[in-house]
């Protein structure tokens, strides 16, 4: 049933390719670091991992294996203790143990490639895991799995303690047996509980339970006959219990349900259950339905943001790994290949992907190379182009699953840093393709991307993307040829107060009506060419039109508002640096410094107060200043970051203009906002952005078009 790795080829890569040998060395180091980590027992429940973020700045809390009672913000240093953070820590530890099981299974197969008896010579010095094991190598007491205290050798020093002299394969087999046996023995003792996404036992919801189960059962499948017979029988029981828990919870086309199917496919493969496998493929919400209904024709997942796109893709590739080639039709396999090709077309010049909706803000194309590497083998008749995922390489810790962000402490690897590359990728990367260029329109998700010699600009006006949508139709995100950007802020952990800011209207380049977020609705692309786009957003009798035109030296942005009745209208645009006013005659240099001129002597707050201020995003603004609007209603200004464009904005009669700063810019730069506000039934905002120093190029460089 499954699409198991070609282990001889994996060993050959590890022995003949330096990048693959580096992965195996990192596996050995990681295995030593996590060896003996106790399995949190069923006495205390796990909790939602989205609680593991700071309320003050949205940064993740620092996971430390041995510190269940103290959780420190990686940004501001704020310390959290007790629940739900302890429970989230336990959830992360369960994932870390599933990862350790996968390391152990891999080392059973690839260790000879780097051992003293293998074809490539001795293991790297300092790895602490040469074969036979270092002096003092041994195993922690398997009985310590639920004690809550680290067992012998769990300090992460690279040695195991004890003195048995066991070889690494023996140590790996024992570690795998310890982890699998503990979970199989106690699985039904973990109480069912859930938050946000169904019910889990070991984990706090069905989604996390499925991801954990995929990792654990994949490790057991990869280990094969190396498992002791009694352990193999126990894992069979675990697979049956996981299937009983998860199968009744499949009921939608959604990334969560893709993961449930991946876990159920692993259960079916383990148990030889052909009926369950057929249900996973062809059921009402089976894998075929997930692919056909979940992805737009252009290849983008319906939740739009790259994080959830690749998350769903990772689940479906995990499903294919468990089922083998028969798990998907050829048409669906080809659609998954398009899903690999699509997101890099949205990338900025540095490889960053836009964090639309609830996307994680620090998000780069290369982070998702593991999905492309896995697809290279798992989709043999529709192999994707891997080159876009290595165009802007960034060293990264070894990724054990398809891009999963797990607790890791290994040294970043400079090239192809993923188990997927080792196990499923080609020996060598094919020659690359050119970086994305040209404008395109994706009608399915409603995304128009425009490029000129001065700017890369995207406008979104498609269907509502569900719970992860930020209700920001007609929003734009920008990067200029001079390096200045106006980014979508993405999101933080959903349990963090900071996320209220990142989801608010003021955090997006949109028009807000009545200080309220937009309702769920579908926008429309009305007109498009490689140099311009016109789109519409309408709800409750309100109609917004936005027309963007790009040219060699910048772009124009005209946004008209027609309301069903008079209400507050607020136009917002943000970018790198703080916004500063300039005179009409000031030379256009971009990135001008200095304070705003003609502003109020004292900061003022937005009109919204209380809950409305939180909903609109005004509660998170600081250094708010009112600007004096010129008599001709043409406001001139720029941002303080290098390369910033010069803005000329026509302000409607009766409207006021304010500047502010806010947190959360994904690139770490200050974030400056310009807000124009007034009460009316109609309004028109005409903005001209001029990018000084943009290098002229021929029109042919921007004429490549897709209108799918």
C-alpha cells in the first residue's frame, strides 16, 4: 500500500553526496540531543500549541525540553508559567518524540553510509555517534518514559551515558522501541480532549493528533522488520485506536481534514485495511475531493496564504506516501504538482512569500523545499521543478517532516536541509529556471500581480478563504525595485492577543467602513492587463472600486467608495519606516528623514474607542499625529526607510490625515501608517507613488502573462 523509500538509493546518496552526508550527520546529532526524552504520560492533558506565543509582541515562546514550568518569550523576554503554557509545552514534546522516532528509523537505514565500516569512511568527528558507539554509550531506562524527569543521557551532550558500548543501530532501535511502546501501551489512557479543531488524546485536537500520528506511524513503517514482534503488534493496536478516534471527525474540505486523511492512510497501511484506504481516497471528503475542491485551478489552496497552502500540501503528500501511487488519480497528482509550482510566482525579490490571512510572517520559498523534494518521488508522473525553491538559499536546521517546524537544535545546513531531500529528492538538483518575471492574473483565488521596472504589486479580491481570511478584500502588498516594501503582516499564534492587531483592518492596506472589519464576502476582478487591474468589493450596499496602474517609475492607486448610507470611511496604507510629510516642491528622493511637519503638537488617538478600537486596530497604534491638509488637498510625503517611494495623495473634502506607527512588520523594520478618515457617503482617494532610482528595463521584461 505504501510508497516506501528506496533505501539503497538513500544510502548511496549519503555516501556520495556531501549535502546528503551532512543531513545524516545532523540526524545523528539531533538523535543524541533528544535521546532519552521522557514521554509525557496521560496524567496531564496537552494544550493548544497556539498558546505558545507572547500576548505582548506575538513572538513564539522558547521551547526548552527540560523546563515544563517556565516559558520565555523569544522577543521581549516575558515569562509565562502554568496552564495553558505547560499543556502547550507537553504538546510540543509529543511532536518532538514523534520526530525522534523518525530519526531513529532513519538511522537504522542510513548509519552504515557514515560508519567506519561503510563506503564513505569514518563518521564525522565530534558527532558523538560513531559506530560502534562512543565510550560510555548506552540507553536510558525505558521505564522512565512517563516520569516527567529526563532519563540518563538526556542532556543533549552527544553521549548517552551508561557504558554498554552499543552500536548506533542498536541504540536507535532501542530508542524507537521505547517511544513506540510507551505510546502504544498508554494511548487509551490519554483522555479525549479538544480545542479549536476536534478531539485528540495525546494531542489537544484532532489536527495535532493526526500530525503526531503521521510522524509516529511513518517511523514504524520505515523501521519495518527492525521492530520487535511485540512492539509491532502494539503499534498495530495503536493504529486501530487512532483510526477509531479520527475517522468520525473527517467532514470537510480543509487542511485539517487533509491531515486526518494522512493519518488514517498510515493506519490503513499499517493494518492492511483496504476498505479504509478506499474510503480515504473516494469518500465524500476523501483525498480526491480535497484536491479537486480545495485547490484553485491555478494551483493555490483555497485558504490562500502560503503557510496553509503548504500545510495542506504536506498532508496530501504524506497521504500519498502512505498509500502509494494508487492513492490519487493522475489528474489529482498533476494538480498537486501545480500546487508546488504556484506559490513561488508570488514571491518577492528576496524569496519572501506574502503572509496573506493567517500566514506566518517570516515565510520564504526555500522553507517549503521539503514539499517539492518529496513530490519529486511521490508524484513521478508530474514531477515539479525544484529550482524555484533553491533560488534564494537560506541555511536552516534540518527539517524532519515536509517543512514541519519542530523543536530543533542542530547547526543550520547550507544546502537542501531536509529529510525529504535525502529520502525522496534527486541526487542532484536540475539546472534552474529564471526568477519569476511578468504580470499575471489568477481568476480562481482573485489575485492580480503586476510588475514593472519599479515595483512588484499584488491585489487580492477573490472568494472568502474561511476562518483564516483577514477580511481584507482589495488589499495590496508591494515591493519596490529599490527594496522598500509594504507587506501583509500575517498572524501570530491564535491564542495571542497580538493576533487581534494583525487581523485588524488598520493592519492592511484597505478602506474600512464604520471602524468595522469587512464581513465575509467575495470580491471581483473587473478588468486586467499586464499593467493594470480594477477590482470591486461590495457588501451591505457598500461598493469599493480600486484601480492600480504600474509604470516604469512607480504606480497609481485610485480607490473610490460608495456607501449605502453615510458612515466613517478610513483609507490606510503602511510601509517600511515612519511616514513623513513633505512639501510639494521638495525633491523626490525617497526615504527622507525628519519629523512630520504641520502636525499636531500632541499625539491624538483614533476615533474608535474600547472594543471598537481593538476591532479596527486603532488600539495598537502609537505616535499618532494629525497632519495639516494643504489647501489644494494634495498631501505629499514618504517613509523614512531607504528606497521608499514618494507619495502624492488627494484627500477628499472634509477628511483628516494622520500618521502612526505600529508593530509587526515581518521584515523587522519600523512600520509607518498613513490614515485618512472622514464621514461621507462617497469618497475618492487618488495616490501616486514615485520610486526614485528604479532601473528602467525593456517592456519585454514585464510582458509575460497568465490569465488562467
